């Protein structure tokens, strides 16, 4: 699915909302965090590199946005207890959580399945799949406190059609789509939480450069170019839409 072609987010679209963005220190997540703050949200910046999160924090403050929060967490090594204590801390600090953008991702290696290393396979699954489960599971009670919350999962074209040599990454994105469908179905009639997936498609970031080093980056859309989809699916304009797989453009 696509967002409406003529979509123009209104100023203050996210005012009063608390939105957690994973992988907020770089790439698409950084841009989404800055954009959500620009549209009025208080953004909870989660990532594994403190210095990158601090730079995003400073940029939001300089731009006059709501004061963000920093949550330093490495999905590759965090225990389930760390997710539980994160959720407890957030519940104390914020009365409700209105949005959760699962954006952090790991590319892993591109090899045939036969020569894929098990350790790398597990790392990719831990960051791209298991972390989504743990974070969602522990934050659901907090999301249920919001009048209408949005959970947005980051997919990929590789999560919709398998391709040779994309091993763990592609499988992790299929899992993301499956997680989205199961969760959306569970919550549709029992909560005010909507759950959708979004495929950014080719976007000019470090991950894209790593995956396609010979590509001319200038020809690739920037994270800013795809922010209308991130705003539409996080804000009230998508109220009532759940269980859908979107493309950002
Ligand atoms: N760019 C594209 O063309 C494209 C296309 C389809 C889908 N996607 C998806 O879009 C999402 C964002 O990708 P991107 O292109 O913006 O990638 P990126 O520039 O590599 O950024 C990925 C973010 O995830 C964080 N991250 C990685 N491992 C982590 C861990 N163990 N714990 C916590 N955070 C971790 C990174 O933190 P550090 O900065 O500290 O490393 C970084 O902030 C990903 O889910 C990706 O699969 C991207």
C-alpha cells in the first residue's frame, strides 16, 4: 500500500505525543526522530551509540523541539530484564506512549545459505526480530495507556520477495511482516493500537552504501524524501488503519 499521493502533514501533527524511535542515531531513524520532533512529538531516542544519540538530542533542542530522552541500548546483547526495566522507567517518566517506530536494523553478510555463518545469522535475528518482540512485549501496557497508539515496523522489499544471497536479512524482514500481521490481528478488536509495516525502499544511508557499494548515492532518495510516510503512519491521519504493509514511496 501507499500513503495518499497528496498527503501533506499538518503543523503540530504529533503535538502531545511521546514516540520511541529505535536506531535513532543514524540513517532513517535519525531523520524520523528529527521529523517527529519537528511535528511536535517528544521523542525517545533509542540506540546503541551514545554519541550519535546525543547529537540528535542537541539537534532537536537547537531546533526548538520538545526535550527528547536518550535510551542507550544494544539490541545485540540486551537481556530481557533490560527491556523490562526500560519499560518500567518509561512508565514512570511518561504517562503514555503514543508511538513506537521499530527502525534499528542490521544488514549482516550476503552469502548463499550454505555458507552463511550461524553467529551472523543469530546476530541479525537478535537485532531485527527478537528485539522487536521484546521491546513490543514490554511496552504494550504503556502503549495501551494512549488514546490511539501506532506501532510501525520497518520492512524491506526483501521481506516481501526472497532473493538469493540475502539470507538472514531477508528472512528477518519476512519475520517482521509476520510479526506485524499477528500483532495487528491480536490488537485490532481489543485495543486502540494500530500496527503496520513500512518498506522505506532504497534510501541513502550507511546501510544502503554497505549493501550496494558501487551505486551512485546521488541517485538514491534521501531519508527526508520518505518522511511523509513516516508521519502519516505515526500520526492521527492513519487512525483506523492496521495490519497493512506500506511502501514509503
Ligand atoms: N536504507 C535502505 O535502503 C533501506 C531499505 C529497506 C529497509 N531499510 C531498513 O530501514 C531501517 C533503517 O535502515 P538505515 O538504512 O537507516 O540503516 P543505518 O543507517 O545502518 O541505521 C541503522 C540504525 O540501527 C542501529 N542499530 C544497528 N544495530 C543495533 C543494535 N544492535 N542495537 C541498537 N541499534 C542498532 C544503528 O545504530 P548505530 O548508528 O549505532 O550503528 C543505526 O542507528 C532498517 O531496519 C533497514 O533494514 C533500509
